[in-house]
C-alpha cells in the first residue's frame, strides 16, 4: 500500500489494431511485461471501458491511469475517433450508432469510475510524445501505425491537439490513409518511406520545428536512405514511448 505519493502508473496505449498496457514506476520504468489484446470490433464505449479494465486487472496494482487513444480528445472527452466508430475496424464502414455513441463520450470520467483511480485520457500520439520530448523548443511528434498521429510541444508543454490525420494530402486521401498501414502494405516499405519523407518535408514549413520525432510501430520500417534525406532534426524513437510517456503525461499533458 502506497502512502503520500504516486508510485505506479497504469498506462494503456489504444490503437486501431491492438490495445496494450503496462505499469510503470515514477522513473518511467516498466514494472511488468506489456500485455496486448486485439482491439475488439464493433467497439462501443462500454466495451472499450470493459476491455481496458480487464487488461488492467492482469497487471500489478497502480495508483493512477493514463490512457492514449486515437482521435480528437479534449479534456478527456471524445470529440471524434476515426477507428472506433467503424463496424469492423479501420477502413471499414462507419456505424451511425457508434458514431453518435462516441461523440461527446466522457472517457476520462467513465474510466476513472471504472478503475476507481485518478485517470488521464489523451490522444495516443500525445502520450507517445510525453515519453520522448526533450522539453526545449518546438517539438513535433508524428506516429506511424494504422494511420498518422500528431502531437505538438512547445518548451515541454503540450499544445492543443490538431487532428492532422484527417486533413487532405493528395488524390483525395487523408494523411491517415496516405501513409497508414494499408498503403504501406500495398506499396512496400521503400515507396512508403518516400511518402513519409514527402509528408515530413511538406509539414516542415507549417510547423518550423526544432525537432520532429517519428514514432509508432511503423517508424522502424522507414528505409535508412529516406531517413538520412530528412535531416538531422528528424529522429526515430521507439514505439514503447506510447507506454513510457504515461508517467510524464501527468506533468506535460495538462492542456487535456
């Protein structure tokens, strides 16, 4: 039993294809091997909460909870989530009932009540960023997985979320589709890596960052040749940041 201080944080990283979690100490060190379960579909808010609680019960006890999930999250409330409103997962048909169920869902309150612990709910790229940013200058985090995640930090403070993934980029495609997992599989890593570089270069004059971090499960698949052409201000970071960031999110993620 812990007294007087927060000792352990349960962090759950929710993606379009899988949900994984672990418990970390105050230094951000995992105290248990991460557990991953497939994201169930169709996924109602109630099933989402149940899935996270069931996963948490398989891990050591914690004092607080950090959850990162895809979409526009404001103050722990879901404004929009691209994958969880679909019938069978990413790139499948949107279910109108799920769309309405998720819109305005107070995920932070629901999860705090279900876990019985203080809970923080952020966009998954924001939690990822909390695990890697240096805390100086303008730092952009882009996560590459099912789609594209985005988080911006200024002087170590989390800026309001921009859902870049849903913006159009080329041929009527959103960023989510243009460099998402489906296109990576279709194109192969070499051509897909070229697309990633084009996206990075296209965003450079928009953000004028000091450093950009490429994370998510697919960042490791960027070819060395394309990564080298992006410049020294572009850094690939481990996908484990999506969990490790759960501790620092409590100090860096206060905008949410």
